[in-house]
């Protein structure tokens, strides 16, 4: 059995402990830091991002202490094409993207796997909190939630294929975050207490609009705030500055709480509504990836689904409208369904698949 593994090491505590655990399990590990962007790409100093030189130094130190080879690989061109450009284009077209999903899909579980082949490695590994199991009866690899539900990352991994699951290791899937930190402390790792990144790595200050303007060199065009009847309520500062369900930061005085309901790039309007008007019980999704395929006779399919990362799954019925598209009806109306986000469906703790929301 080929037990050579290429493991992505960001310099954080999760990937560091993942590398340590794999070596303890007898795997022949090679650490790689994925260089995703340059200063010029994001117009922000390295020291303000999660991919700083300090992070690379931490990863280097950990790899050295474990006794595994380590190198930095430049993925910046692909990151620009597959993540940054998609992120900017989505916002400019009125959607709300999740760049972590694209990064996993196009880089970590695609390009990194290709890189692994160059080293003769059978597997890639990351510090994700998720689990992979093989079902000998169904003869399928299953993507399952991480044991630590508060850290579970299965939602952003829904694009994984059977081939990728067969050649991927998630060493932290059965552990809690506190257990991971305790392992790091016992090993004396410099990053044992390092804080988790809470922001998108290339927008560490959370100002998506400012990033989009600088990256695209296009100013956000003002337009009208309108209500659901089309009445003009005021002037917005550019569609990219607003997300579905947003209340704070609208910049206009209203006599009651109002929320962003939808954005129209054709007439450059942002529609505001009251809270009860944010709820909808159906959606359409495209580019749907089925980790577990179901025959036509099984549809409509009863599942639990979530429409954002930090959400408890809700019961829904799925209709397969084409091989890559679904229509979903929730038992209970869901708040602020946003196009561009992902809907991911589950059978218990098993991920069935997911896709990109296009309408609700």
C-alpha cells in the first residue's frame, strides 16, 4: 500500500496537528504551503492576511519538528482565476458567493491532488473537520460531518467526487477543536494557541466592497433603494455593498426596520422589505454535485438541507429537474435565501450533495 501523503500546511494549528497525526499513523508525509495570492493581487499587506510570511514560517517549523519535507507551491494564478475572479464577478452580478467552496473545489481537491501525483503520493490531506468512510455494501465513499459539530466543515466540501474522497484524508474528523489544541500543546507547537481565521483570507477586514473596487478597478454605481411596490426610498451606494437579509449599514433613515430582499443589476436597484417578507419556502439550484446518486424512482427525495454554513439543517423535498439542477421545497419557510450561496443536502450526518442557489 502506498502511504505517501501530500498534506496542505497553512501554518495553522489544524493542519499542523493533521500532519503530526498522519506521521504517527505511519504515513510518509510531505508538507506543502499553498501560496494563493500576492500583495498585488489583493492590495493588502501580507501581515494582515492568514497567508502571511509568519504563517509560512510556522508551517516550516512544524514540518521540521515532525521531520517531514516541506515546500511552498505557487497556486496564485489559479487562485486568481478560480476564486478571486469568480468572487468579484458574482458580487457584481448581484449574487453572494462563498469563495471557500471554490477554493476547495478548484485548488485543494483538484490542483493539489495533481501536485500529489508528481510526488508519487496516493493521498492528499487537509485539516478540515469532516470525515470520510467507505461503505462496503453500497461500494461508495461517504463524506460525513466532523465529530465536533461546532467546527464541522462538510458544507464547504460538497463538491468532492468519489475519486477525490478515495484519495483524501481528514485526520481531524473524529476530534474536537479542544483536543486538537491539546495535542499541539503537548508537542510544543508555536501555533497551539493561534486564533482561527474568521474572515475570508483575501478580505481580512471584511470590507468586500472595497476589495472588489480595488481589484476590478470599477467604482460601485449608486442607484435607488425601493420597496416591494417599487416606491423609491433613497439612494444606495452600489449593489456590491449589500447582501440579502442585511439591515445595518443601509445608510438611509426609515420609520421601521427594513432589510435587503433582492438586488437587480438590470435597473441597479436594491429592494428593501420588512422581516416577514424575507421568508421563502423554495429554491432552485444549479451545478449540483451528487456525492451519492439516487435513481429516478427515488425522487422526490426527502432530505435535510442548509442554505448557509452556520445553520441547522431543515427538512425539505428535492425534485431533480435535470442531472445538474434541482428544485427544493422546504417544510418551513427559510429566511434570506441568497443566490450564489450553496444549498447542501444531508441524510443524517452524510452529505448527499450540493449546488449553487440561482433562484428562490
